[in-house]
């Protein structure tokens, strides 16, 4: 594990170099928030896990196709000296990459990615647009509405929780609570 992989400032500079969209930056922070909370729960390296989450979509704006993302990002990170475990966790969050989710970090990133985005979308339709108003039941209700946040894969949310061996309600609640604790940085 190199110093780069645990240096949030360095990873943040990479994220901001490649990502200009405010919504994509906020998504990176939301996924980072959830993954860091799980790292604490599982007794793992919070900085390392958080930086994987922070950079999981950093190449998406420049390479938004299945041929580009996350493959181009992995190449860029390899050139910058990021280790294979770090890069494989990012590659594995895209089911089409062919990289298996064979460790807890990969499974956690996948489980938090779509859910963090969905919780953010639910937050935006709450009366005061704050994550403090979001509850498990409101997330599950919106999951049934196919027109709501239609680009978010409900199947990935469900499969992510299953991959972690955590009941869906518990996983949703855990991520909501993590995001509530970091609502200022998330702008929620």
C-alpha cells in the first residue's frame, strides 16, 4: 500500500482534475461517506477504502462509455502508482468489467455506489431537501417507482446488500445514517 492510496488530498486532486460536474463530485463524496462508514464497522483502513470510493467514477465524465469507464481510469491510476487491489476494486464496481468482486472492499464499493446515488435523489424530493428527512421506508417506496431516478439500478442496490450479507433495510439505514453524519460536506 503506497502513501498515495491513503492520501485523501492527493486523491481529491485527481478527482477534481478529471471531474468538473458538481453532481458527480457529490456522488463521489456520498459513496466515500458510505464506504468509510463500512470500513470503520469492519475494522478496515478507512483512508484506503474511502479513496477507492472517492475515485471510483473519476474518469466517467471524460470516458462515459462502457469501453472507457472504468478501464481508462484504471490505466491512469496504474500510471500514477496505485496498486492492483485499489484498481481492481474500482474495476469491479462495473459489472461489465469482468473483474470479480472477490473481497470485502469490492463488495462494499458495489453495495454503496448505486444506493448512495439513490439516497441523494430521495433527499432532493423531501420537503426541506435534507438527508435528515430520509427514512428507510421512503427509500424503499421510491425504489418501487420505476420512473423515479430511473437510471439507478434497483437490482444493483439489492444485489449489493446481498453481496455483503446484510439485509436490505439494514444496509439502506446504515448508508442513510452515514450520509446524515456527513450532510454538510455532501450538501444534503
